[in-house]
C-alpha cells in the first residue's frame, strides 16, 4: 500500500466499496428474519485487502458496512449496529494479513487466499455472534441456549457466504494475478 499514489488508492477503495453495495443488492439468499444473507458483498473487500493490504481492506469494509447500515439494517441498539455493520465488515479486510507475494507458487497463493478468507469471514462471524448473544437472545427457541442459537443462526448464512466468496476470489485470482496482486507500475 505504501507504493501506491493516494488518489489511486482512494479511487480503488471507493470503487470496491461501491461494488460491494451493488453485489449486496444482488443478494443470492436473503430470508433470515433478523438479518444476514448469502451474497458476494465480501468479495470486493477481500480483493482490496489482498491488493492493497490490511488498512485498505479494513477501510473498504468499514465504508461498505456503514453504507449497508443505512439501507439494509436491523438495529436494536447502537452498539449492536456497530458490531453488525461497520465492525463486522471492517474485520473482513483483515484477510490481507495473508499477503500474496509474486514469488509464491500457485498452490501457496491459493492457500493464502483460503487462510485470508477464512480469517476475514471468521472474524465477521465473531462480531455477529457477539451481537447475537447480547441482543438477540429473545429470538432463540424456548429451551435453546442463546449462544447455541446465535452460533447456528450466524453460521447458517456465513458458512455458505464463505464458500461462495472463496470460490469467486480463487477463480478471479486464477483468471488474472493482478486482481489480488497488482503491478506497482502505473
């Protein structure tokens, strides 16, 4: 991220956050009663994290999460809103911790993508799970522990989202290495 012009970086972050909004509007599955869906909205955040690093990925996720909170929210408390929207999508940008280097083999690059996507989606799960345990326990069926309900509820849409996003990011990275590892010359 240090070798990129600030204007180029801001443009890429804006474009990827906008693309995440568009992809979220074209949601694959959205029938969970307290929010959650299977969509490709995390793909641009993950790609940005791999392309430009953790800071750019987190900022892209933060912007998308804030916008998502404005048009697609289920809010019961201000802290829950932060956990379920800006924070949940900002942590997806931490996928960039597993940076891809040009010298890595194709298998190693795929492994880094898998680890990065699992980390980002896993941390998003933790954010939603925390909000679910604290604020959505009333929706748990009688006799079901709140933590078990929050775990299964969030896993029911985040696991399919992880698989779909992982497949798309791997396909895109195989189509062009510049998608997840851009050339520094411009």
